[in-house]
């Protein structure tokens, strides 16, 4: 494809460009978590966190913009953020919802920040139970256990009373950046990288 003003071919964005940008971010000790949280995204994120941690004990910045997704995949990232020796700074941007909020809470509160337009969503897990009646009963019990676990993590990481969190996650609870700070999801709103305080 040629540019209208020159005879030089224009380069469409491709996998090579994407790999180059990912490599640049990785060298800057920055990991991006964008899109739906899945097993594949969790595996890639965990692999990067472990590699960066093995390389040095310098801080890692994890930038999150996700509507959520698979809870256990979020669990994997949440737990590895705590597992690595390198301090991990969470930066919320866009929206941080559901399972993404759960992984975001993996960092220590003072290392959880967000950009001004970030919106957060907390709620109870959902799932489609199907199959035999006995299997549906087991799935329902597991969803109830997951709801309680999520409530306990949110309460522990925000300082909110557990009973309040249980009520708040009964339905979708949206919070803009400043409200998320007041609730304890994030420690502060930042506008520039220099404010991250690495």
C-alpha cells in the first residue's frame, strides 16, 4: 500500500511491531494486562513477572485495563504479584472490573494507583450452572465460596468492614477514581509516571 503523498509503502501495524513494543515495555519493567482475563493472559503475565523478578529486584509496573474475566486466572496473577520479591506497582487505567479488580488488589495498597479516568467495578462472581442437578448444586456451592473469598480479599485490602463489602458486591458497584481511593481500592490518583514513586 502506498502513501498518497509519496511512493513509499506504508507499514501496517503487524505482529512484528507489536512484539517490538512489548519488548520495549518489558525492558522498562512494565507489564501490560489489557482485555479479558483468561488462562492465556494469566500465563503470559505470570511468565513476565517471574522473568523480571529473576532478572533483578527492581520495581515492576503492572498496567491494568480490563473488564475482568476468569476469576481463577485473576487469582493466579494476584498470587504471583505477592509471590515475587520485586515490588509491584499497579496502575489502573480505563476500567478495572471484576476479576481485574481482584488481581489489582494483589499489590500492597500503597503501590496501587490509578489514572484520573479509571473506573472500578466490584461485584460477586457469576456462573452458568448446567448439567445434572447434583453437579449444579456443587457449582452453586463453589460460586458461594468464591463470593465469600472475594469479599474477604476486598475487605482485607481496602480496610472496609466485611459486612459492608458483602452488601456492596451483591450488585455491580462502580467507582470512579477518587471514590476508589476513598474506598481503599487505590491509594491515590496520579497523572504522570514521575508520580509513581518508584
